[in-house]
C-alpha cells in the first residue's frame, strides 16, 4: 500500500492505493484561509500539520500498517519562513496572495532570463522581497524558506527537501538546468543556504521519524520527493508523456501539458516548470479562481449547496441574451493577464437575470477564462483529462468542452487527483518500477465531445478586460 498526502488550500487529502493504483481509502480535513488585508491570503502552517495528522488518522488502521512509502503533493508557491529554531516566524503567504505586485516589476526581466517564467505575485520569490521591504524583522529572522508540502515533509522526516516541480514555482529555480538560480536568489536578498535541498519527485527524500510513525500508526517508511499539486495530479491522471494534458478544476483552474523539453512563453503568462519525473517538463496555464467562483456564486445567489446551484443553472430556460457575462477574476488573474488587481465583473444584467442565470454566467466565465489560457499554449492538446473537485458536474463538463472546443475525458479516481499522484510517486521511489507501469491512465468514465458555441459571446468576454483595465485600472 502507498500513502499520498495532498496539502490543498481548502483541505488536506489523504489516500491509500495499492500497486495497481486502486484506491482503498481516502479522507479529507478542511482548512481555512485568512485574508487580513486586501490582496492578502494566509494560512497557519501549524493548522496544516494538525489537519494532516487527522487526515492520516482517519484512514483504516489495518491499511496504514501496510503502507510501504509516502508521497507528498501540495499547493504551490506558498512561503513558509522558519527561524533558527525551525519555527514559522509568521503565517504562510499563499499562492493566491497578491501583495507583492510592485516587487514583481523589479524582478520580471531577470526572472524571464533566468527561470523562463514571468515574475507573478503568486510566486514565492516576490513574497520574500515584500517581506524584506515591509517586515524586515521577519526577513532577518528567516533561516529557511520552505514550500507548503515541504514543511509537512520536515515535520514528518526532519529533512528540508523540495522536489523540482514544486521548486519551479518558487521563481528561484533555473528550470531548464533543474538547480537553484544564484542570480534570482541574490536579487531577492536570499542565499542557497536558506533553500531546501533538491530531489526529483520520484526519488526518496526523507524517512518517517520514529515518534511520528508511532503517533500516526504508520511503519517507518521512505517519503518521496513528491510534487506540486498540478504535477502530482498529472502523475495520478497518467499525464506523463509529451502531448498528454489535463484540465484541473479546483480552487484555481489549470491546463497542464507534459513536454519532453523546457518550452517557455513568458510573454503570455505561460508557466514552464519541471515535471515530477526526471528529465521531463511541462507547460501550464493558471487562472486563480475557477471552482472558487462557483462556491462564491452559490453563496451570493442563496443556494444551499453547489449541487443545487448547478441543477438550477441546468434547468434555467433563459436565453443567452439575458445571461450576463462574468469576468472570473475574484483573486486577480495570472494567465494571460498577469494582473493581481483584476476584478470580477458581471456585465449585461437584465430583469430576466435571476440566481440560476448568475450561476450560468459564472460557469461560462470560468470556461472562457480557461480558453484564454489554452490559447497561450505552444500547441493545442488533442484532448484533456479532467481532475479536481469542480469537475463533478456533467452540465459544466459539456459547457467546458463546447467553449474550449476540445474533447474532455473524465477518468476513474479523478476526484482524488494530486493525492493519488503523490502515492504513485512513493511507489516509484521505493520500487524503482518503470514509469509506464505505475503512471497508467485511469479508466474512462465519461467523454464530452465539443459542440458549437457562440463565438460572439467569447469575443465580447475577451474585449471586456482590456476596456475595463485601461479605463479604471486598479479600483
């Protein structure tokens, strides 16, 4: 048995799979996000650890005792600042935090030259520049910076190690060379001594400590390097070979395509990162609010659950002429705009617009945003596997296929996502099995072929952001 742990934004997920990838148990423990100021998004790292212990402890004891290895995945880009006693000096600054926009301006040219990626507020390096300029006492106290999942690794194993895929999103990694960039570290006032060691996602990167194993009811087993949530999700979905691609509908929305080499296109906000496997890379488009928009409109429109909101949208008989267009920028946006100050907008409200139509508008707007990202990719995937909690609606699935004009494939175990991939990385690390034997594509559950959709609505959607941005800027 193999244990996967995924530290997400909204919760910690754990899963136990067998050698064939069959899921035997899974568990989720919720997390909360703190937003003390505009553009801020933070979490308490100690809350992660408590939730991780509960999420593991909720799995059957008989299965826990059979675990041979552990894999980790997690939300990317977060900054966990540890002092000389290895304690967090402040709350972790998350991937969807926009406070470092000004610092990105100074880092952008160097980032593109040395990492192949644009400097965006979500990335880790600009966050540390912000801390240096605004919280100098915390910056001075920082001995080590860890990414979220690697803080969990440290508590599990005592080792300060990150994997290549997660480290790619720090903006400190020379992604092509798979090593820390001395130039980017110097530009942010950091040194390599403050960085974790680097490992591939399918390599052993620590061993469970005795007292932790006793507390969690686990054997003393190796812990794999693991991966950032999207790279681990790709492993779980079997997206490992060039041309393989998936769409993730979690809090954020991601289109991920595996590549055989480093391919960069920073001008359009494309992320070019290492994969969680040696000698492989990927390109990725990211919109900051995807399923999070659906959760938001469910509350806004007064529905008791997301399921009820989706059903109401599906049952609505109002024509598109009376459905407003929605810009899904509730947390700013990355691909293609790289604008942390971008705002969400409903445009075209009428007397016929009711709660169901607001939900329809949001579903469509998220799909339009994902389509913008798809256009930034160097080549268009032939199909997209779908993972993530937001992927559970057949109505939304067909709408996405129509707007993206790409076939969507839903596979068994898609709701497990990154945790499943993390468990598979543990299996690779411990057994040294061939990638193709472990990272198989799950069986197909459903397929959605694209149907024609209004090009006029999509064109109007794309025209709204530049008009509003040039007229109003940051409100």
